[in-house]
């Protein structure tokens, strides 16, 4: 089981697709429970991820959790601005660090603020200098200004990241000006070009860390939980006020509420069932897609058109990979690549898999 812990609802950025800090009354800026209380739900072998807000605004809480529990994996989602405030010994205990960065300097700064790109890249280089050898993941937010081929290639070429993941900004923003034009004129052709490049590199025995391609391929080869992020199945979130919710972004929604830390036990958490319904359950892609993002599936903030767009791009990327399975299988049969190179993530490290 993965437990995602809010360290704070406060953020030191105000990105244009997010809005910055949570209201303190919704996600408190300080943790209002004792670390000892986590013993009610955590077991040996669980994974722990730190989340926010910007989780590194509360490093003391992170350290206290890591000192008390012996998780199988520790994970950090961060905007990267405060990474150099961590003690190098603490840094090395993280198995995965996901850092928000959207692509080239101009695009990242457009979305996140002037100078953010340079500060993040500087801190990433610091991570490597102090000896961080874990899984460093670029977590992109894709907007109308994004070009998926250009931006993913840029981040790969930095030579800092093990994996690149992205999510489409289809939730908390106003509907895009030319959604379908962008999907069919930019995103889908860019995905095809990116996948073709990925396959070409694979023919030389190199599997580049493009997390959605690997994650979808893993689900084709080995199956996986539904939804693919694991929300409400093998992933639960503890909000800073002690509430336990199924989905880390569903901090207000009754359907995600599981209970409170001071009154719940592990068995009750495990009884929760994520509310996945139609059209997903009847869809032939469901075994691979898994309903995509649970929050988007339930809330449908963009209405029918938004759901149609999400379904189209999800089916498109799955079909791209299915179409190239004969090539991948030949490479596996010839021993040019090994299946273990393809499988990702090997544990739930908070990437949602389906963009």
C-alpha cells in the first residue's frame, strides 16, 4: 500500500494551471496530528510519499516520518525550488523524487514563474552532485502551449532525469480555446513522432524513460490496478488535518472521504471501492486505461466534451503502443531488450501512468 502524506497545504509558487496554496481551512498549512497516529494505518512494507502544497516547506515533518517508519520506498513530489535545503543524507533515502518542470525554460517559466526553470535545473544538478542515485522523474503539466515531442525531448536531453511523465491540464482550468485543434494538430502527431523515436532507440537496446509509454506497455504485458494511479485501491492520502481520502486531489469531495486517522483502522481503508462507472466499465480499453484519472472520471468538470477529449487521447496513445507491439515483441525475442527494461513503475511511485 502507498500512503501519500500532505506535509502542508501551502505552496511557494502560484502556477497558472494550479492556483498555488490550498485554503488553510481545506488543507491546513501545518500537520494537525501526531506522527505516532500514522501507526494506526501504516504497516511494514508500505510505501510513503510526501505531497503538498510544496512538501519541502515542512522538512521537519518529513524527517520525523522517515525517522519513525521503515517504508519500502520513500517518494517525494516537489516543485524543486527547495531541494537544496535537504540534508544530503536525507535526500539519498528517497527512492523516487518527482520534480515539476514543463519543458524548455520559456515554457516552464510561463507556467510557473520567472526564473523557476533555472533554479530547478540548478537544484537537480545539485542532487546529482551530492550522490542521489534514485529515480528522478520530470513531472510535466501539458497545456495548449506545449508540444509533446519538443518538450519531452528537451527534458530527456538534459541528462538529469531517469523518467519523464506528463499530465494533461484538463481539470482545474477553463476549457482550452482550441482543444480539438491542439489534440489532432499537435498532441496526437507529437505522440506518434515521440513513440517512433522511442522505438528506434529501442532497436539499439536503449529504453528511454518515457513513463506513459512504459506504464501503458507494462499494463499490456502484466495488467494493473484500476484506476492506474491506484487511488482507492493501493493508494490512499492522509491530509494534514488527519482526514484519509482515496484521491490526493479530492480534498473537498465526499466520494473520496474514507475516514479520520484517529478513528480508522487498516481494514476499513481496504474496504473502500473507487467509484468507477460508465462509460469506462463497458469500454474495450478499460483493462489497459483503467478509467484514467479517478478525479476526472468522477467530477467531469469539462462536461461531455471534456470526457470525449480524455477518452480520445487515452485510446490514441494505447492504440499507438498496441500497433507497435509486434516490433517490441521481436526485440524482446531477439534479446535486444529485456522485459525488465520496459516494466515501469516497479512500485506505485505516484505517477498516474495514463496522461
